[in-house]
């Protein structure tokens, strides 16, 4: 039974004249005084003051602009919901004394586009080991017009079909993508990028998963009207990427780019909380505990170069309070525990707000 001194998210939303979604975001960002949690239930003190809502500045640096670029792919572990928490921890001097940005596990790029939409950094390096993802970034950067033309054709064809027709079209495109992927023909990179983006917008939960043969095997999703081609956003991203160095490869290759004027955001495949919750197979290679230890070594090397670092990962203490894996691994740094939504889980009942880690060296 809920203590009478607390109120629910629904009550708080009504009392503060805001949406329940916004109250949940404030809870996840630990922005409410006296906030408590019992299992999956947020408890908000009845006398808690309404959290201040940041207003957009006239210069547009302290809030996301309406025309700011947004991630063009759905990606497991995307950081859109955690941007408020991350923004509060961006290093001081970003855009002035800190003029370089590096994101070696770029994924969907939510933090990348947030930083580049807000701060005038001069040099940018991004990378990922997922060949098809990086191919899509390069296509948006260098061939956005023919890419959007292909996507618009697919969108028109797909949306005009009924349920069975869409299913047939989807699996035809999936087979086509896997054939190009297997062939490895560089001359087909634009078509492959368009197919990759089409599948990303229409597959189940926007997952990217491959089987042991390296073939994409995610089934079709159940979206009624998926936005397969957001032309204006792709054009904005293409302009932003003009000043970005895009690499396909291991995060360690970025080390030479780092110095005391660099902000680095590291968002590796998360350490799974259970054997059934691992989504590290977004490439043909996994990311086990030894990989996490090697990443910690990289973190220390980057720290020694003077770079300002933020690293995200799961919190093992969600399932085992005695699991000190990351607490021991990053004992010399600052470990922040924040709340996030488990966005991808086959069991709907298991989707909820859990703790994640943000580890910083400043």
C-alpha cells in the first residue's frame, strides 16, 4: 500500500499540469526532490516542488531546437531518453576550450546529434564496428539525394500494400539486403544502405540482429504507418556529417584522435543483466566481460591523454546487489546511477525502469 505522504506519477502529472510521460522522464533523470521507488512504482512526495522545466534560450544552446537533427536509425540501447541526464554531465567548456568530440560506439547517434546541434565543436570522430550502420552514415553524408529517392520509392510501395503484401515486400527486401551483404560488392553500397534503413524502420522493434552466417534475421514489425523516409531530417544530418570523420572499426583506433581538448562519449554493448537479456549480437562478434575490461583499459589511456569521458553501461546491481563488476573496474572514477527504460524485451512485463551507469573522469 502506498504511503499517504507520497503520490503517484498520475497524481503528480495532474497536480503539476504536465503529461505523465514528462513526469516519468523527470523521475528517470532524478529531478524530483525526495523521490522514492518500490519495485516498478515511483513514489513522489506530496509536498515535492514542481521541477523547473528548462526553457529554450534565444540562442538555442540550452535546449533542443525544433529543427535539430534526430537519429535516423532506431538502435537498441539508443540514448534519446537519457539525454537530459547526459546533458547535465557534459563537460564544462564544451564548444570553447573543448573543441573536439569523439563517439567510438556511435550506434543511433542521439548524443552525437545533440552535441553537434548545440555546440560549435570543430573536429569530430565517430566509429562503429557494424559495417552496415557505418555504410548508412556514409551514404547519408555523401549521397543523401539518391538515398532519399530510393527510400521514398520504397516507402510509397510499402505503404500502398495490405498486411500480407507488406509482409511479402519486407521479406523480399530482407533477402535482397542479405544477398548484397554476403556478396560484399562495394558498388552496391548505396542500395544496401537504403535497404538497411528500410528494414530498420519496418522490422520488429528496430532491432539489428544477425545469425551465425552474418545474415540479418529480424522479422517484420507491426507498424501501421512507419516513417521510412524523413527527407528533411536526412538533409539536416547530411549537412552536419560534412565535418565528421566516419570510421568503421574498433574503438581503440580512435585513441590517436584524443587529447585534452576532446570530449568522448562511450556507449558500448551493455553487459547483460541475465543470460536471456543480451543484445550484443548486433554484429557477428560479441562483447563479453573480457571486452569490458579491455574497454576500461582504453578509458584509462584516454584519461591519461586529458580527454573528458562519459561511459554508459548497465548496472549489475539491478539483479545482484553484490555484483561489483563495474564498481571495481572503474573504482578510481565517478560512478553515477540513473534510471532508464528497458526499451527492448520480448516479455512486455519485463519492460520497466531500471538503473544504468554513467561513469565519468571529471
